[in-house]
């Protein structure tokens, strides 16, 4: 598995917090970190806490990813592999430019900048998926309390192409009455998933406009779900919804679940909590915030 994350300067401390918890699990998976602005790229390139044996920092403001994503890869599409990549090239940046002040305000939810940022998500994932790596995408406003690998590896050994968390049930927005959450998604590297992500990428930029990536994902999956039949030549992915006892949304974990239920959670996601400041506070309240 290769973990992919998109990081902007406004949520850099969320990534730091995520990484502190991730290190405790000792998973040693490859990380591809897409820096969405120059400040994030500089900070990630010089982050003293990152293990560069497992980490590639990509300047996502550039048109294409560095070749090292493909050439450093020692992984195949075998979902059980957790081999690390290696390279003689040091991905760190030695620039000593002082950090500029960052402001999460322009990336607040529902702003154009936020939509533009998340609409690039399928593009970033395709860059890694097309190199033959199975992708595990994780939002930065999350904490891994336990390893997710047992669950997603079991799914994929049973023929599942995409394992995904759920945002909410009972929604009337889609024909299948639930809202899939693109904040945690595991994708097997194969032609069908590449085709699906390509459609997701197109839908994010329909009519020359920027669309919310989660809405676009659900619309593409809904179209496939409604229109596919046994005689169809259309590529179809096998998708499995991860149990919300282990992958709850933010409302469930922080508001609806009791302490016993919270102990079952593999992933804590601060979705349903609006604003970076509120997300930090609720992580602090529940003992899940560790950056100094």
C-alpha cells in the first residue's frame, strides 16, 4: 500500500498530528505527500519528523509529478505487499527560506479555493495508481488509532476494488441512499479503477467549473450503479463500504458514540466539524492532538 495525502499550509499542523499517531502504529508504508502550495512544500521537504526512507514529497503546484514516484516504486499491484521504496535521490529541500504566515481562511469549506483544492484529488491519486501502486488516501483531519490494513486487505483478497468510508446514510441525494466519503478510500491498482478515477476526475471539472470531489465521486458511482448490468461492456468496480463502527464520521464519533463504541474506531475523522479551529479543539478535547 502507498498512503497518499494532499496537504496545504493551512492544515499542515493537522498532517503533523496525523503523522505522530501514524508513527505509533509502525506500519512503515510508503507515503506520497502532495503539497498544494509552496509553503506546504517547503515545510514538508524540511520536516525533521518525516522518515525520508518512506516518504516522497511532491510539489503539486507543478504540472506533473516527479519521475521518482514511478521509478522508486518497488511495489506491484499485490495488495498484501508493504515493501518500502528506496532511492539515491534525497527528496528533501535544503532551502532556508523563512516560513511565511499561513491562513486557513481561504481554504475554509465551501470557498472556491477549498473546492479547487479537493477537486484535484482524483488527479493526484491517478498519478500514483497508474504507477501500479495500490492507493490508500487519507484526509489530514484524521487520526489513525489502529491499523486499517487488516480490514482493507481482507476486502481486497475477497475481490473488492475500492473500500471507502461512509459520510451519512438515508440521504436522498443519490439512488443508493448513502453518501460515500472520499476522506478515506483504499483503491486497488487495476484498469477498472483507473477508468473509474478518470471519470471522477472529469466530473470534478464538468463544464469548465470546479465541483466538490465527494459529490463528483458519488455521482460517478451512482451512474455506474444504475446503468451497469451483466451484459454491459462498461467497466465496473466492486466497492465495499467500511463499517461505521470502525470508520465513523465525525458526528458519530464525537457526538453519538459512547466511550465503549469509540474504542472500536480505527479511524477518527473530524468531518461534520466545520472550521480548522473547531477541529483542533475537538481533537484536543478527546486527547487526539499532539503537535507541540
